[in-house]
């Protein structure tokens, strides 16, 4: 085929088929994939022979244990110390009376001296005593045991050793005291000697007759002895101070 082409200079040029490349044709279909070949046989791994373990050496013979020495003689135990004196605890009931051997009042106690105490300062003791020994708001009185022996309350006992004059006991006369006279705790008695008599025969005048050298007179008379003794009847004693727990 002959093709005439004009170039930019308007010259004609003759071209032959050799001067043009033909259009590329459509690609053909890919051929089918062939079957996968069989996997080849793996080669054997080379294994060297393991060497024999060396012989273990024998343990040496153990030596004999030495002879155990005898136990020493135990020493003598020391003496136990004395226990300390047990002090008063707060379990002492309010209103408990104790006798102390010195003039110093122990902590937690008041002297039984009949003095007035504040109901606000000693509420527990006032709750126990109330107005029994005396009261004048806001004060109450504690018992007064100075110079007195304490005596157990008869409390209905009428046989054996008992108080024969309990009905005549007197009450305290402190202001506001609610105590009553008679057989009650806190009542008092003055000192007294049990009733008894002493007699003797006063001899004077002329002898009327005699028996075994003892003279009897016709005008004898009975007389009383003179006064003898101190200001009270008392046993041997020592002073203590009575105190009350508040």
C-alpha cells in the first residue's frame, strides 16, 4: 500500500508499509496450569551415636559419731519474791466505814467527823446517805464517830448476847436529819454502868457477944461507900480514825 504524507514544509513524502508498525493484535488466552508434581522424599537426618556416661565414684564410709557427754547437774532455783500488798480498789462500796491508823484521810474517803459536804461534790455519797445524818441545801452531813466505839446493830435479836436497851437509843440532832430514835443504825447511847449494889456493915458500939473471936454488935448499921473511879467506864483502847467511802 502506498501512502503519501505531507509534512510541515508541505513536501510530499512517499512512505511504504515498511515505515509503519501495524496495530498490536488481541492477546491470546493463557494455557491451563499443569498439575503439581509430587513432593520428593526427604533425606535422612544424620544421627551420631551418644557416648556412654562415666562411672559414678563410691561415697566414702561415714565416721562414727562421738560419745554424748553427760548432762550437767541443774542449779538450785531462786526463791520467789513476796507479793506486794493489795491496795484498796474502786470496788469498795460507797458508804463503807474503815478505821485508819494515821491522821491522814486516804484517797476516796472522808473522815467521819459530822461535817457538811456539798451534794454536787459528793453526789454518790449523798445518794447513799441522803438526809439521814443531816441536810441543809445544798449540804448534807456525814456521820460523826469521833471518840465513839462502834457497836453492831441488834436488828431484831432478842436472845443471847444482845442490846437490851435498843428502844431507848437516841437520834442525832443535826439540822435536817431524818434519823429516828430507837432500834436503828446510826442512833447513839451515852455511857452507863449496869445496875448493881454494894453493901457493907458499919460496926460501932459495944460488943454484945462473940463467936470464934468475931464480935457482933447490937446497934450496927448499913452505909454506902464513897465515890471511886474516873469520868467514864471504858476498856483499854487506842485511837483510830473512822472514814467513809465516797
